[in-house]
C-alpha cells in the first residue's frame, strides 16, 4: 500500500476513503493509463521509455493467454533490439551497398 492511501484510510474525518481516492482530482489518479500503441512501441523500441512497460505487463496468472503474451513480450524485446541495432548501423553508414 502507498503511504498516501494509508494516511487517507487512517483519517477519521473521511467517511469513505475509496470515494476520495477514486475522485478525478484525488491522489489515486497518478497511475499510468494503458495505451496499446504506446505499450507496443515501449516494448519493441528499446531506446524509448514511455512508462508503459513499468506500469503494465502481461500476467502469467491470467491463464494461457497471459503465459503466451508474457513470452511474446520477451521475444518482441529481443527483436526490437536487433532491429534497432540494424537501423543504427544503417544510419551511421556501417551498412553500405557497394555497387
């Protein structure tokens, strides 16, 4: 539990701490909103840090799909590093086409 939640829950003046925590302007609104496109870019492009992979991840406890997606995420990370290295080599001129 976060320290903010503990302080809010222990405050006797607040009748229902969950209502205040869930308010649009309340302290519970500091979590990252899931965005599929940003998550995909965050997984595949290793030089980007959009915060999605820190806040969201496939769970192996969610059954077969969770296990598959957990494994696929690791494969996409590896492929992303490979593609990024190839693009960096092409941009810097290490890969040339000699005609």
